[in-house]
């Protein structure tokens, strides 16, 4: 309750300041694959699991946001990221260039030009489509090596998240290691969490790779692992300076589990993003007259719906709490068990399914909702025979929770943009994703 009383008080304080004051600290959060369904279902799950309301859903200003690209009603992350970063529509697959290949300027690049400090944080590889849209300029999002070169040339102050992917089909000539090139450009490259958290303001430019590829699912991250909230809090500490800063934080793995139609992991990624936003709100409490926080999504992934055909009018998101690991992690558990036991059977698999998904293979379903129906048991048994048990398990879990999916790809659903702080009132109504960049650029001093 205290956090929402603070939001209300801050809202009133901002209104009293008048409309002309500009923010010194601009923090943009992007949930990749996060539209209204993900935010609403995550809140239902959060309320029933003891987390409480999502901060991102209770900011004072809201805008419904259109995501169409120039090439399709259904955008991809490259076109959507470019629209949000640069304020111009482009075709799917393009990064930081318009449909004809003309280079565009992102809000992050403009901020750097105006002497702000700039940071990019993501749970994906940090030259993936969305983060790359803020510093990269390439005709194809698949040009990871070239985007890595763009990352170095940007001169941005910090990058944190997954590692840098260094592949490109069309790159000609030798490909020196990106990390080595970064060090020659004055970047400190870090892979150790303790070293990252020990950094102090004035440490210089750095790249923190918390994982070789994109970061593990939030629900699979061990206590010693790095969280999006930790990276965000540290970035805010290191970027703070008299001139100001621009920070973009992406919850990229929301999209990963939207593509996989995995409800439990997907919603926990939304909660992880909300925790990162909480770190920004904590920063705002210390700088209420200088901070703007904007939270948006680039598109919807999975066609996630609040209702499943087999569950009638009911939803039971609390059942997702029984799932302890992601489907990917569970697949590895099963594989290891099969390696250790050459006679590993479906009966053995049932024990793992009970432990990691909470499924019950006997009992009264009227007394225990996690008791499986005969049809659900058959789905799992078929999945076991086809060596797709984890895939079947996450599908059954969605059924149990009453969550439906229409696709393994993106949809054209609009996303929700919410905001709080100085000039947050600009982000209201029915807007286009390009308006986010345009409005943010107007706020740079």
C-alpha cells in the first residue's frame, strides 16, 4: 500500500510543478512481447501469489499504443524498437534505418550528443533487436557482428545484460573479437557479478555480460545470479550526474516465453520487469522533481488471452505458482534423468512432473485442482513418447490456469504505455509507438 500512496503523492507534486519543467533523468522500460494481456494476467497472478499489484499498471498516465510497421500490421522487434527509439516507422527486420535504408537518430544518440550519460540494459544479448535499435543502424537485425561494432562506436556509457552475439552471414573479412575491440575503445568488459556490483560512479565506460547469451529465465535464476532489478539499480547509481541521463531497460525474455506459450515463465518475467521499475521508482523518490519513468511494450507475443476454451468462465492463475522451473530447465532435468537411468519410464517422469509442476496423477479433481484429467495425462504421456514432455507440461499448465494462446509468433494487438514523473502527462490517449521517441526527444535539454 505504501508504494501506491507514494505514487499518488508524487503525481500531485508533479502537477503542482507546472508543465514547463523538463526531466533530468529519463528512464524508459520496454517489455518485449508485453501488451495488455501480459500486464493484466501478470497482475492477477501477482495478487494471488502474494506479490501484490504491479507498479507498472498503476502509474497515473496511460496511453494505448499502436505498433504497426511499414511492412506489416504485425511488427517485429526490430521495426518496433526502431520506432520507439528513433520516432520513425520502418520495415520489419531493419534496425535504426528507414525503409529505404536512411540512417535514423535515436533518442539515446541525441541524448549522448547533448552530453547526457546513456545506458542500455537488457535480459537479451545486448545487440539484439530492441537494445540495438538505440545505437545500431543496419538493414538486417541478423547482422549481429555489425551491430556489435555499432555498439562500440556509440560511445554510450554502459551496457549490461546478456553477452554480445558475434555472428553475421554476410560480413566479409576477418571478425576480430568484439570484446577485444571494445577494450581498445576504452570499455571495461566484465563478466563477474561481484565486480559489476562493486563499480563506483566515475568508473568509466563498461560492458557487463551476465550470461554468454540471453539471461536465464527469472524463475531459473539462482540466488547468486544477476537480476534485471539489480542491473537497473546499479545503472541508475552509475549514470547519475549533474547534466542528466537516458537509460533504456528491456525485459526481453518476456518475448521468449510468449513465443514458447509458457505462461508461468512469461508472467514471472513481467514481475521481474516490475521489480526493475521498482528500482527506478526508488530512485525517483530521491529525485522526484527531475525524473521521468515510461513503461511500454514493443508488441504482443503469443496471442495470450485471459481465458481458455476448456475452462469456461474461470481463470486460476494461482496454479502457476506450482511450476518451479521453466520448461527449458525441466527438459534438461528430464534429459539428465534419462542419461542416469536407461530405463527411465513415464512413471519416473510423473514424479518429476509432480515435483516441478505440481501435477497430481491420482485423487479427486473436485478437491484438488492439480489432479489431472485423463485427457491431460494422455497429453503428457504422448509428449514423453515424442521426447517433448516439457512442451506438453507447459501446455497443460496453461490449461490449468485458464490461459489461452493463439500463436507462437507476434500479434498486432496494441500495447499499453504508462508513465509517471516530470512531463509524464505527455504520454496519454491513443498514440503511435513513434510518438514515444518524439516526445522523449522534445524533453532533452
